[in-house]
């Protein structure tokens, strides 16, 4: 039984959310500003979006970033899911403490350290810096986030489902693909999306590990921000926010639909 | 039932089902692979790089590509290896301790991160508490709203604050228009701007563990305390806060550790007047192209953070045990 939701509670939530959202809202609003001054309103205009699409450097960087994000998120999801399985299913093997340390440490490790160390590795093995090295770096960082997301789902997973499948003669690999994978799929999808946005977002590690010809969008935005705040950057940021927002909405709708479908199936099964 | 017991039970059942030795061998191979693939990946891309950083921090700067003298290779056989051992030097470390700039940068970073962590806790606690006491129907939406900003770019969220904090920015415009101040406040390019940036960017990391600790709490304890005449404030300090302590610890570590080495926030909001170690390392690497010194900076930063990182890992492992 939950007691009163006091006025103090409501106020702190409203203020907290205002703090979280107001800067983003202002950024979006001022991307439609006619005036070149970012902070003075000069009327509604979409001209910055038009000039954005004529900025070849920015468009190239967007394309590089999108490719890095899709590839690294996909590989990281596979590796992260394997890592999550290892953490939850194999409680005893040599070097397990080291393994869990290597999964959790990158979550909090300052990015300058991760970026520098990966760069020195790539130099040591003689790999030219560019698209490949950024992608490898992003896989390493984001797989740990995927592992944590998937692991939290695996911990609450009802293993009697797997046992039932194996009792009925399904081999473990088949059991995994037919029972375990569908159940943990929502976690895997949100892990992929988290990896995707982290990669889309990363400035520090990309700056260390990328080379000529592989400038990512955050690197481009960063170099422009250093020269001054312009509505064009606001417009670029707004588009990025919109892309992510649409992705999150689609994912949560799909999740809801699956949930409804599952409930319907369960009801049907009970009736049948 | 423990995992080992489950595995034992399932495998004995599988044997009873008449499984061939070959299938069992395949199964062992698959489970070996599940462990080995992510394991080797992390060893190669996470652990070995640190060894290389350490190694290069002991080498000398050279005008070459890459800009350091190679040390400790096995190219010349064992004798060559020992010859190179003599060339290792701790010059870079001596240099770091003698130059006040680096010492200051480390100390300032730790202090700034600690203050920001406390501020984030003070801002985040009421939000998490309010969420945990919200009607159960509203909670998933509130949770979603806390996570959502995390999906938008970190760089963008920091950038948004430049427009707000600038001398001619929105905050000053608002304060001047309402007559609260008569002179624009200088916030951008000060430590205050860094505090605001860190609190803002890391707030979800604080709220989420706090919320999950507070949500699990049994509120009948508070009611019992109230019935026995305990005033709300002391009920909070005697019951609610101690019970939320795991969340407080996890949240503080999640904010403190990355904040110490933060680069984007001090660089964009702190300007050139503020000193933090992440920025120092960046400049050492990108502006001075001194790879050995930046490696030494990274090694010391890592040593500073190793205890908090291990605490974080233990807290994670414990939380995981409890979830089981």
C-alpha cells in the first residue's frame, strides 16, 4: 500500500523534469530561429535546415557516423549477449572475476583513458586509423552496456522453460534459439539501441581512434562548437534528437504490441 | 536453486534421455565458445591496451611516427629484451610530480567531481523519492522520462547549456528582464558551469539506482515509525536513507568515477580558465603530441580511480546476487 504522494514529491518531480528537458527544448526552439544569434528570437525560419543539407562536410560525417553506429551496435549486441550469458550462466570458470571486471569497468572508465589505450593498441599492431578502428573501439565500449542490459533480463529469466524444452528432447543450442532468445529479445533490442546511440554520440573515443577520412558527426559538431554557437549546429542537433526520438517511440510501440500479443496468446492458451 | 545445481540437474536429465557422447562434446564446445569469444575480445581490446599504455608511459618522447621510442619488444631476442629494459625510465612520472600543473589538475578534478557528485545526489534524491512514491500506474512513464534524455547526445546536451549560461544567454536575459540582477552573471567558463554541466548530464545515472532502491522499500516501516510517534524527518534519516544506501553508493560511484576524467564538460563549459585532468590529458595528446606523458597521466588517473572502480564492481556483483 503506497501512502500519500505529497505536494513535495510532485514539486520535486516537476522541477527535476523541467531541469532535464528545458535545455533540450530551448535548443530545438532556437534551431528554427531566423536570426543568426542563437539566443535572440528573430522569427520562425527553416533556413538553417536548408543550409545544413548543403554542408557537404556535415553530410559526409553523418554518413560515416551512421555506418559506424549500425555496424558497431550489431557486433556489440552479439558479443554483449554472449558476455551476459557467460556472466549469468557460467558461475564457475577460471578468471571469472577478471571477466566481470572487464565488463563493468568500461561503464565508468573515463573516456580519455579508453580512447588513448585503444589508440596505442592500434598503433602497436600497425592498424591504420580510420573507419575500422573507430568501429572496433565502439564495439568494445558498447558491448559492455549491452551485456549489463541483457544480463538484467537473464537474471529474472524463468529457467524452467528451458528445462521443459530440453526434457522434451530439444538440444541446448536449439533451446537457446527457440526459447531463450525470443524471451530475452526485448532486452537485446534495447541493448542494440543503447549501443547505437552511444556510438552515435561518442566524441572522445572517436577523436582518439579515428583517422583522416573517418570524421564522425560528433567530431564535426565539436570542431564547429569550438568556433562558436550557430543555429546550424542547433539544426543538426535537432535532427539527431528527432532520429533518436522516433527510434525510441517505434521500439516502445513494438514492445507494447508484442506484450499485447503475448497476453492474447496466453488467454487463447488458457481457453484452448 | 543455484546455477551449478540447475546445470547438473539438466545435464543428468539429458544423459538419461540417451544423449550421444558426440552431442555432449558439441555442447561443451558451444559453451566454451560462449565464454571465450567475449573474453578474448575484452582481453585484446581492453586489458592489453592498458599494458601498452603503461609500457609507453615508461618510454621517451621522440620526433617520429609514432612519437615515442619503442621499448620492450622481443624482436632482438632475450638479450635485446634485457638491453631495452635498461632504457625504461620513470622520467615521465618524475616530470608529472614536479610540475605543479599536473598535481593541481589531479587535485582539482577529484574535488570538482566530489562536489558535483554531492550536488547530483541532492538534486537526484528528491526526484527518485517522488518517483518511488508516485502512483504505481505512473511509475513506468516517469522512469521512461528519466531515461529519455540519456538517449539524446551527451555533446548536444552540454552544448545546449552554452546558449543558456552565456553572458548574453537565456538565463541572464531572464534574470535581467525580471529585475533579479542588474549585471549579467558570469557563469560560462567558470567551475560553476562545470558543476551545472555534470549535475545535468549525470542526473539519470544518479536517479535510476536511487529509484530502484527506494522502490523496493517497504513503506509500512515508515507508517509504523509514525504510529510510534517518530517525526517524519528522523524517520527519513533512521529508516528511508539507510535503506536506500545501496542506491546512494551505486549512484555516487556512477557519477564520481567518469566525472573525474571528464573532458567534454570542462572543455565546453569550463573554458580555458578551469583545470581538469581529462582536458590536460587531451591537450597533452592532441596539442603537444606527447604520447608518453599523456600515457603517464592516464596511468596515474587510473591508479586514482582503481579503488572506486573496484567498489563499483563489488556493488554491481552484490546487486546481481540479490536479484537472483
